[in-house]
C-alpha cells in the first residue's frame, strides 16, 4: 500500500500589507532599488548562495529578475515591473520606486483603500493628461532633422547604467554608434521586423578599448583566419548581386536517427557514398543555378565545401540559430530544411561579401542590397562590463524606437517628477465638489491622498542623490536642484546650485527655493522649454516619454491593486 500524506491547510493572511514583515521587506526592496537609481547610483553584486554566475549591475531587468522575493505581494510587484521593462526597455527602477513610495505613504493614511485607490487613479490621469497636452512644461519635441536631442537621449540612457563603466568620451562614442545603428535599422519600406524596425546584432569584443567599437551595415560572421583563404575566392569580376542559398539543416552527410524504425540498405550499397552523392548532386544544382554563397546553420561536409570552392561558391557553416532570422531578412532567402526541398524560389541575394578584421578576430561581412540589418562591434574591458554595456545599448536602442513612434522626450534628473508634483498641487488646490462626489471622498481625504501622491513623486527625484546631499525645488519651474552635502547650514542655497537636474535651467536672481517634500504654497510651474534653451544646453539629461508615462501608470495601478488586497491564500502542499 502506497504512503499517503495528509494535505495541509492553506495559509490565509488578512490584509498582508499591514503586516510588519511585509512592510520591512517593502522598505528593504525600495532601498535596494533606490540605491541603483540614476547616473550616480551604486552597483549591486548579484550572486546565488549555492554558487554560479556573479553579476555586477544596476540595470532594472537584471536586478528585478535576480532578486529572491518570497511574499506573494512583492512577487506581484516585481512581476509587474519586469513586464513593463520587457515591453519598454527602460523606466523599471522609476516605476518600482514610485510604486513602493505610494504603498508606504498611502498605507499609513487614515483613509480606506476603496477611497484612496480611485483618488490615485484620478491624479494619475491628471498627470498623463498634462504630459500629453501641448501646455506641458516638462517635455521637448524631437526634431529628427537634427541629431542633438537624440544623442542627448542616448547619452542619458548610457550614463544611467553604471555597470558599463564608461568615461565621458566613451559614452559619447558609444552613443553616436547606437544612434547610427538605430538609423541603419529604420526600414525604407514599412512592415520590416516585428515592431517595424530591423535588427542590430551585437558582436562581442572583450578585453578591448571601448573606443575601438564600430558599426557597419549588414552582418558580421566570425571566421578563423585560416578558413578565410580556403573560403573566399578571388576578387569578384562583376558587381552583380550574389545569389544566396540558406540551409537550416545539417549538410554534414550524417544519417538522421530513425527512432524505433529500421534503415534498409541493399547489398553492396555504401550508405556514406550514397549520402555523399546526394550532397554533391545538391552542389551541382546550386552551381547550375548560379548560386555564389551557401550559408548553413550547422555543418557542411568537407567534400561538398571543396566542390563548392572549386566552382567559385563561398560556403559558410556553423552560423548558429541566433542569426538565422536576420539572414532571412537580409537576403530574402527561404531557409531550406531538407536538401530535397531546394528550389529556385528559395534563393535570395546579397550586394557583396567582404572580409573585416577587428583585432584579433576575422569576420565575413555580408552586405545586403537593401535591408535594415546592421552589426555593432561592441568592445569593453572585461566580460562583466561588456554584458552591462550591451544591456545599456539595447535599452537605448529600444528608447530610440519608442521615440520614433512618439517624438517627445521628458526632462530627466528628477525635474519631470518635481514639475508634475508642483502641477498637481496647484491644480488640486481647490477641488470642485463634483469631482469629490464622483470619487466618493471628502475634501480632507482628497487632500491627504493628493499630498501623499505628490510626496511620492518627489521622493523618486530624491533617490537620485546618493551622497547625502540636499535636494531642492524652485518655485518657478518646479525643477529639482542638488546641493552638495558639505554646504554650511547658514549659507544661502543659491550660492551652491548652478544647474537643475535636467540641465536646462540655470541659477538666477529672484529664484525661491524649498527643500524637497517640504511645505510650500501651491504655484503654477512655468515651462523652461524653448528652442534656444534646448539647443544651447550642454549635455542635458533626458528621459524616454513613452517609457516614463507607462511606468507612471503601471506604478499607480500596481500600488492600487496591492492596497486593495484583503487576503492572500497560499497553498502549502
């Protein structure tokens, strides 16, 4: 008789966010995330206690995916942020910090969750409506006839990911390469790629100078130097396109596994010779069809390679599955899954085939006729820094794609958060009675929740200061300003601030200040965005408009969902 275990009762927790352990875990989580936020954020060393890979990072996708979270409420929070990052690439730390700050602030208010959740949604709608309006004072239109704003945006993304360990000169160099790679992936015809864009492939070059990085159109395939002489024929006599065949199956001549069946071979017939004859027959067909390049995902039989070389056909093997989609897009080929399925309709073409040398590696350079595919040769000092730099470049690439679809950028450096806070305080200084009735709350309840919401926005800006300095906001534009930590208490703040967080506003006479999250009278924040201020600003800090707007919405919705939790039921079996 088999042994049967008695099923355990499910564990039911009432109002999980009111528990001290959950509150402590939420506080620790926000400190971990907040300490990584911004260009001066601290790096985290991620390591599994059981051993394995060690990673140094401050990137939201790596951080959120590696943290071991056990409570269901926190799992829901991290899953929500990870989903945002998977879609938009950036703004994960911003969304996580705002969500944690909202949870911490609203949980302590003497207001029922059924009341403050709709109020937060109303305030979030006000923010998004203001950001989408023409009157918004914290967004900048993107002029695609000039590269300045796009370069500033890419540089802001790269410098906020400190794991790549870039100097100022290196950040400028990589930023220009990422922008060039993005422009190469913009298709001339609509409908290219999953999201309307082509693909940028990253070629790793570790233990090299960052300034040695470069970008080129087409695809680079690493090839040992001794293979090049045997692979490439002499100089091409014509400039006509190279007819190309692409195979996603092995051409090694191995007999595939027959499973439980049997392979019947007639007496006197050599299986290896028969397979080789089929491969050579395949090679003859391709030579007769005028094929100049054969690319195989797996292995090509040496005899077939030699036959193709004798007939001036370049054979490239072991390219791997990772580049197959890009090869199909570049060449227009249909990937052939079996030699018997080859037909002239499967062929594609390339403009040219060359060799490239990036010490100490040699590459075959496949140059397309008209395709939105490029290769970014990315160099860095070591493997860890290279991984982080690649992640930062992919984030910048995604941000550029989002900006191309919605051509606006937001002020960075905490200025958008403090500007939105000032706007909400002024907008809701005198709330109409009809709004209160629609939300089902009293005026006092609305003001309490609105003040907590604004403080949460300001707290995100405060996380950008990591050196125990003080963060101020001005009473004109509502921007964030950082004061060094060693300023004497009796000294005027205006003597120690030069530029705001985004870099568009400078200190001037007559500015009034208040400490971040301090008490002040509501005021209408003015816009500092003008053509002259944008063009004259030296290295302004910018944020992705689409990613930040969605991050704001995700943070508010996730906080509302968690605050509405009455019970958590866990199956312990």
